[in-house]
């Protein structure tokens, strides 16, 4: 079964960096994912597609300080030079034939 | 600029029906697979349904299969979700989402959502 696992919460200080993790279920370590950001009271916003080899392609207007990387079944989203507007929920998403799957989301608090 | 605007949400009683619409602009609607994704209050994102460019391929989450029907009108650049036999657990904000590229699978653009409340 295709499942994405995310930690419920993370925190980091203003101006610092943070690395969020999304883990693919067993047998799916070669799957690509996408990262989405949802700021409070807003709709989601596409950040990037992240492949198993760590290559990624970002959405329109996504700042350079958002980047992605991969290791095995883990997919990472790194946000550097944290700003207050980065405080949001972050979701990973993957897909297979006839199905789309979202992780449970990570709530990022900027201290 | 890609724009997706959902409408049709509201309050409905359990067992009732509702039809959601999504008006698309700023891109060639007929070239992209479209999706409905929902978010229950205080919860995460849940995929509901997908429809391919020419409506040849349609998929549903198990939680809505047999009750919801996705459709599209490429001439009118519109996406629809017919929701029947609604339950309390269908209460959510419903988002319309376009895949990023014409051959992509990831959601690349999202609407602002429309709230559906199922309650007596």
C-alpha cells in the first residue's frame, strides 16, 4: 500500500534552516513526490516535484531558499533563511495508477 | 495566470446532494488532468477524484466511490463534482486542482476551495 509518512510538527528560528521529511512506504522508494505549502486560512500552493535521485523542479515563483533532496525512501524539503511567512503546513504527495496519496502534513512553526 | 475558482458549496442535510463547480482560466483547460481534493476541518489533504483530459480515465477514492461523480466540460472550461448520499464525514473544504504539466501527475495549481457542510 502506497503511504507517505510525515512528522506532525517541526520548528526552527527566524533566519535559520529547517529540513522536513516525507517517507515513502516499503516497496515505493523510487517514487517521485511533490511538496505543497498551505499557509493559514489559504489554499495549498505547489512548491516542487522531487525525484528519487534528488533532482527537483519548482513551481512558478518559488524562492531559491526552498530546495529538495532524496535518500532512499526519504524525501526532504529544506527551507533556508526562514521567514515568518514560511510558518505553514507542508504536505507531500505521490501517485500511482488511479490513485493520489497525501502525507498527513507537517506544521512548521517559525520561532 | 492560471486561475481555478470553485463554487457550489453550502450546508446540506445527511443523505442530500450537492454539485460543485470549478471555473478555469488562464490555460488550455482541455490539455490537463483535473482533480478534486478535500480537507476536513483541522485535518490534512485527502484526494477525492481525478479526470483525464478527454474524460477517458476517471478515478475515485474508496471513501467516495459510488456516491460522487466527477465530470468536465472542456468547451466551458469547467470541472464538476456531483456529490450524492452525503454524510457528515464529507464535511470539508473542496479544492479543485490542476496537474502541473499536461503529462504530469502532481497537483501544480490549486483553487481557494469551497466549503461543504453536511449536518442536520
